[in-house]
C-alpha cells in the first residue's frame, strides 16, 4: 500500500475513534481539552488517539486491541480520585495530552522516530501508576 493510502487510513482511524468518543479533533489538538470533562471511555479513546497519532504510519489496526487493553489496564491501576486527589487517571490523561500536544507543536516527527514518540506517549499514560498521593 502506498504512503498516501496509509496516511488516509490513519486519518480515518483517528476520526473514527474521536467520533466514538464524541470529541472533535479541534478540541483534542488544543489546550482547551479538559480531562475533567471526560467520561472513562472518552479518556481511554483519547489516549488511544494520542498513541495512534504518534505511532503514525507504523500503526496497523491489528495493534488496536493490544493498545486499548494497555490503556484500560493502566487506567485501572490508578487510584480513585477520591483516594488520590491529584496523581490519578485524570492526571495521567492530562499529562498524556500535554505530551501529545508538545510533540505536535515542536514537529517532533522531524527529529524523533515513531517508536520514540510512541515510547513518550505510553510513558505518559502510565507514569504515576501506584502513586500513593496526595
């Protein structure tokens, strides 16, 4: 498959996930994105989009189930916001979004490979798992 076809497939995949989450790209790709406004499923789908976007053309639909299982597994390992007020799943999604935005704004694809950007995004997803708080 040619590069244009792969790019189109990636765009369609991202649009489908955002539509499923009820989110617009213009919101996700801005600093107005507020993780506290998200339901659990929306936060997981948002993180999936962040990961898929930075995997870029190396992403294939076969990886979706594994990536989503990873994200859902990570979210379940964070303490409930009533127990840990800051270092919880909302914080993880917020940090992941910030990492996603900063990578986009500095055109990181010019100097970091897809796998390096993937590593940064997945690290953001799980960076505070098990944090005892406050």
